[in-house]
DNA sequence: TAGGCCATCTGGTCCT
DNA sequence: AGGACCAGATGGCCTA
C-alpha cells in the first residue's frame, strides 16, 4: 500500500509518463538484446509492476518528486505543512535519468540472475529421476525430489538397500505431491518390480505401468497439505537409470510405448553422471549426437547401462567392480559440464563418500 | 472461476 | 557506488 501520499497533482499516469517509464519499457527490453516471448507476452505485467511500484511510492525518487511539488506549492503561496528531517535533493532531470538507468540495469541483472537460477534448476531436473522436457517438475517439487534423491542414494550407499526396493521409492516420494509421487513411482517401476502405479495406469495402461513385472498393489504416496500440481504424464527417462542398478539385461518398453496421453519424447533424456569430470555427452547434443546417445526407442538408458559402467546389484545390494568399488560404478554416469559444475549431483555424493572429491 | 505456478519489477539490505 | 541477493507485489497462463 501507499506509504506516502502523492503530491496534490500527482497522478499515476502522470508520474509514469513524467518518469518516462513507458518508454523505459522499450529501453529496458532493448538493452537486454532480444526480448523473450514471455517478456513480450508479459508486457502488461511489467507495466503493472511499474505502476504498482509507483503506487507503492517506496523509492526515494518518488519522495523527491513529492518534495519538488511541495516546494512548488510553497512558492505559489499555499501553506503546505513543512516536512521535518533532512532536506532531500531535488529530483533533477539528470537524477531522474540516472535513477532510471540504474533501475533498468538492475532489472536486467535481476532477470539474468533469475534465468541463471532457472537454468541451474533445469540442470537439476535433468539429473533427477523422471526428467521430462514437456512435463517439468515445478521448482519446489524439483528441490524436494532432489533432496529425497540424495537422501535415498545415501541410504543405498550406506545400507546397501536396493534402489529397486519399495523403501527407495518411498524415500524419493517423501513430501512430494501425489502427482509427482506417482510420476516418480511410475518411473522407478518401469522395469520389473513390485511397485504398481495407479495413476499411470489410468493414463498409459498396464503396458507402461506394469511393464515387465508382476502386478502388485497400487502405489500411492499421499502428501497431506501439499498442493497437487498437474503432473500426470510420464516420460520414462530416468527409470532406466534406476534399472541400471539391476544391470543391462532387461527388456523394457520404450518411453513412447505409452499408448495414450503421454507426449512424445521431445528432447535429450536425463544425462548420466560422471565422476571423472570427463563429460562426453552434451545436454543439447546435436541431432546426430542425440540420436547416438539418447535413443528413446532403444532406450538410451539401456545404452548407458551397457557402456557406462552402471553398477550391478546383487542380492545384497550393489555388486562390486572396477575400479574397486561398486559405488564408483554407480557414479559413473556422465554429466554435461554445466550440470557438473553448476549443481550438485548424486555423483558428487557418491564421490565424496569415496573420498574422490 | 479459483488456485497453482511462473516471470518480472522493485526496494531494501549486505557486501566489496 | 555498484552489484548480489532477497522478499513482496503483480499479472499472465494454465488446468481442474
């Protein structure tokens, strides 16, 4: 709300135009170079924000504007109440310009900062189970799932718990909204396993939800008090990674086998991680590369399984193997550089536990 | 239409 | 002084 009243003649539209903010909108966008579609679409929004700020009157410049007007009033003979406190500088044209330039610059910085944050979040999504370009997890769900993922992997490392176990899935789904839980559960049980997915079945039918394994009890993870965003469709990107713990010997349906409701694969699936820092695969691989490395129909994760040293679980958990520790194998997924260095990945967890980082 | 999610702007605060 | 970070406010888009 307004913390200070406008001057007598101050009107929102007048202020906006007097400060040149309408033109600034153009300046601000051109300063950033090309404007994103969202920004263009949000023109009204940004203007609204400015108007909002104008009505909020939080800035010193608005106060100064007010001061100027008060002075004018005084000069014209009307008795405006004297204001106490230090006299503020006059808002000259030059000061206005400087302020505007500063604000525009700050806005651009803030925008790019948020874009960086979102990029990092996207990178995080890519190394999460169930990454899908079309059905992105929300920010909050991504963070929750990431936390759970780390937690669950820690459990795998420490207790040798099988990543295919019910407990693993439950850990992953702790605190997630139900749709996300179902998504994760669906991902993790694409291969043979006891976990049954209720919602996914509705959507894709047993061909996906019950693929390759005996049907069990539907799995549902209620999250009381949490919102239920509409994540329904599954792109089985990561689950094969999880399957990787079991070894490459599976036959599995391709993610696109979902007969209805699931959008087609539309981009690189979750990249594997690398402990070595030698990242062969790019997130945004060329079509050729992506075909080579992320072949949805053949199951790109299956490719990883066979060529990137996924650990092989045994009855007791993970099987051992070169270079001397099963967990090392577990971490040998490959990561794009930016993912590896911008965000924490499970490989860091594994590696740090092994003292390699 | 309400609610969730998001992008953006903005002013404040802290740090260099 | 300027930049980074943060939180609040706002409006758009989408879905149930």
